[in-house]
């Protein structure tokens, strides 16, 4: 291998490595551990819920208080890059009802996707870290 061929190969590998490690597909993992206030804009009016997230890597756990006097419910979900998705089950006489929420994390805020909130109807939600 000539000196010029070797230099071209080294530079080509360096360029590929730089693109591979800093390209648009690489995202820092958000850390959402802590207490969050969730504000929901639903068909039945404004609701405020409190959730405590416990994150371990991409796995999300914790508990949520819907401020309905019924206590807290366990939360399970995941965080992939800046995307959060979690679910909790609301017990009901007609059968347990899952509430699935997802959104985008940006530091101490979450912009939630439209969701369905059981008897509150559907709407949008936001989260704010306390």
C-alpha cells in the first residue's frame, strides 16, 4: 500500500467514524426521574396530576396521583432519546382502564401527544418537572 493510499484510507475511515458517531441518528437519553406536574386539557375541563418517575436507563417506573382522592397508581413505560411513553391502569367497576401517554421531553418540560383519559375524555397534556 502506498503512502497516499494509506492516507486516503485513514482519512476516509476518520470521516466515516465522525459521521457515524455524530450524525442525526444519535440522541442523548433524557433523564426524567423526579416529580412532575401533568396538566391536561380535556373535554371535561382542566386536570392536574402528579407523577413521580423513576428511570433506570430506558425503563420507566413510578407512580401517579390523579388527585381524585383514590391514592396513587403504578406507572410503567420507557424513555428513548427524547421520546417518553408510559401507561397506568385505572381500576373501574366496568373493568380496568389503561391510560397511555406519550410525548417529547425537552429538559424540564414534556409536550404530550393527544391522548384519551378515560372518563375525562381526550385532549392534550403537558408536563413540568417540579
